[in-house]
């Protein structure tokens, strides 16, 4: 029997070796094939003995006889440069679409695996595969230790996680004592700062060729985010904290969570900070607001002007988020993973954007700016429903997420993801 193909679309260099190992676990019913235009990823795939298409990245194709739904593409894309290619109908857009279209015709995959789905290649592949009726498997880091999301509709706010169940059904789920104990150990390790156990690749980490590094560095030169001298007024370590405070962890301003899934503020975090500060001063003036910068945004976005404008806020540039989550009266987030981490610490959570966990009863969702004060009041005065939260977190761990991670090459991690992929494409 000829195995069906699972197409892994444009995996980043950090993912390639892990996904190649997962691909080996798909046999004998399925085989992995890879589509990549990234120099380092292609080099890694070749070194790992994997099939990679297109055979030549530089080969040009005529504009394909297909129409792209540009509005649907724009709704998925995170990067400004990718959006610009679509908006001006760039020839490069159609060259890439032609390569993907030819790849799907050649391989006829049983399913395609897309990491995140907000890149241009992934968004085009999603659209072209949908027209063919090919299942799409969107993946991303999970929100619990050593987990991954994998969903047929997307990740984060696009995900279908829990959509078919109301919270009462999630509350009624039954778990064995062994499962409850396993999960409690997982959460205790997270709260205690103990990292999850992960197995390295059995033969060691494979690296791209030196030439691939050089070519990729050259290609990235014009696209890299500008580095700025920023946040000099904000301490890198957690300063002395007041007895009572509200915690607002920021996110990377270019991340798809903000550019796509934040309908109120988008990535205007300065406005979000101002609104949270104003609302808190009205409903709980005795509480201080602690604002923590995202570590990946320290040299990309300068918050010094805001720190000067709002000296009453406590600014944090680095350090472990867990002590802040443990001590905060409540957490305010747009839609980040920290919302789930707040639930782990039984800390009330106010959300300003969309995500699969943004559900009334679990968190306090803000859908209009004028709701912020009332939602803060609810979070600060109503005890969280701890039984429901525990059941929801168990549901994520045992049902929604895959107990696997791209840094964990243990047999269980590889098998868990391979088996989930097979179940999803087989229906």
C-alpha cells in the first residue's frame, strides 16, 4: 500500500528536526513531505534525508490560472511586508502561489501541517488546500507545559478548542485519580519554576550548512526588525512591589495575537495601558498597576515615554512572571498565554482581546472600551470559580492540546503528535 502524504508547509529551522522525527512515526500509513522556501530549513531537511520541494526556490513560474481571496489572506497575515505583497498584488505573491499550487497537485496530500498559519506561505497553502478539500492542521505552542495546539481551523482565537462544549459540559468531564494526580504534579512543577523534562534528539542536534546561515543572514538583512536603544528607564529586574497590585503583562507588538486577534486595541498597547490605568484609578485607586514588558520586545518598542508620562505605574523589564502572577489581585492581558497562567495561579483574569479561552465564567472579557471599569470591578470583587477553572485546564491538557513539544524528542512526545495528526486527517 502506498502511504498517503502529510505535507509540512514552511516549517521554521527550530521545528524541522522535530517534525522530521514525527514524520518517521507516521509510517506505514502516511509519509512526510516538506514544502519550504527557507534556506536554513531546506539545508536541514537535506541533511536529515527528507524530501523537500520545490526543487528550486529561485525557479520562476508564470502567474497561475487561479484567483486568490486577498481579503481572506489579509485576515490571516501578521507581517506588514506580507500584507503589502497582497495589497499591491505583487508578482512575488503569484510566484509563491504558483509553487504551492504545483506542489499540492504533485503531492496530493491527505493533510497539510501549518505552524501558526499567519505567514504568507501558510495562508496561501491554507486557501489552496481548502479549495481541494484537503484537511488543514494548524499547530502552535500549547498554553500548558510540554503541550502543543493542533486544530483544524487555526490557532489561538481562530482555534475551535472547546467550541462544541459549553462550560457546564466541561465542568462535568470525569478524570481518573491518576490523571488528576498527574495534572497536579504538572501544575506544581510549573508554579515552583521546575522546567518540564525533555529528551534531546537521539543523534544530537543537526545544524544547517554554514553557507545556509550566510545566505539566510543576507536575505533577512532587509526584513529584520529595527533594533533601537529603548527602555532605559525600565529596570530589567523585578523591583520592590507594593502589597496589592494589578498586573498587566505586555505582548510583542508585531505578534499575530495583537495584529489579528485584538479588535479593540490592535497593537496600540500605549492606549491599552492608559485605559487600564484610568479604569483602575476609578474602581480601585488603592491598587498600583504593574506593567511588564515582553522579553522579545525590549529592543523593538520603546516604553520610556510612557514610563515618564505615568510615573505612578511600576514598570518591569524582565524577570520571572510567576511571582507577579502569584501576588497580583488580578491579571489584565489582551489575549496572551499569561491569561492561562493566571488561571493556574487562581488569579482573576481580565481580557482585552480574543482567544479560545476568553469565555465568560473563566475570565472577564472586555469587548468594548467602556466595559473595562466594570470588568475590573468584577475581577477584583468576585472570587474565581476554582472548580470550573481546574476542570477547564484539565480539559485543555487531556483533550484539546497534544502532550508533545518540539523541544522534546521522547517517544511519547513524537508518538502523541504523530497519532493526533493521523486521527485528524483520517476524520
